[in-house]
C-alpha cells in the first residue's frame, strides 16, 4: 500500500513480482483503503487470468491448443505428432522437426501472455506445412492476427533479459 498526498482521486495497482502494489490518495480512510485493495486485487487477477494461456499447464494442454490453432489459422492441415514443454533452450524460443511432426516449446514461455504463446505455436505449426522461412511460410504465420505484435514482444523480452534469443525454428 502506498499513500500519496499528491494523488487526489485515482487508485491504481500493479504487480511487482508476486507483490501487489496499490497506490491511493493519502486522505482515504481505512475502510476505503480496504475496499480499494480488494477491488484492485480482483481486477488485476481477472486481467492476469485472461492473459495466461491454459496451454502452459501441461504437454496435453499444449497439444490441444495446437489443434485449435491449426483449425483456426491453418485449415486444420498442421497436425503435430507431439508438442511438449522442454527446459530452456539456449538459442531458440521453440523448435519443430517437420519430418517427425514434433514441436518443442521452451519453458521460458510458460508465463508469456496467451497471444504470444499462440503466435509461437502457429509459427511452429506452419513449419509442419513449410519447413523453410520463405514467403509461403510467412504468409501462413501472417494468418495469425497478432504475429507482428508477438514478434515485437519476444524481441523485447529477449533484450530485457539479456538472452539474445530471436529464433524460432
């Protein structure tokens, strides 16, 4: 809880790691403070749950999400034989072996927003149809509407963490 004499009417909150920080005007009573802490926690958790993909829970959930994305963006033609979470990769976010139909996704992506993980999966599913990063491949990826945004997110994540990861395969 942070009280501010400069803050007059607004209340805001954010997560700093696992800690929720609530910013309120200094003049608020204890009852108002209690109300706003509960309200902001509810709002933050609701938003966080919307952004987190259920696919992060298990390999089976990841496979199910791939089936859904394949049907939605790739005409159901990209069907992997296996999709699994793997320990953090040194040079990639994820990889695909088209000949075997396998997809591996780095554990580093378990906590990214759902739309970023969806892009990763669409990218790898597209490799089941087109192995190379050519014009046809990128046209398949572009069917996912948040492709450019997700690429930007991943570039920022890599830079902020000093990972040097930029590749998907």
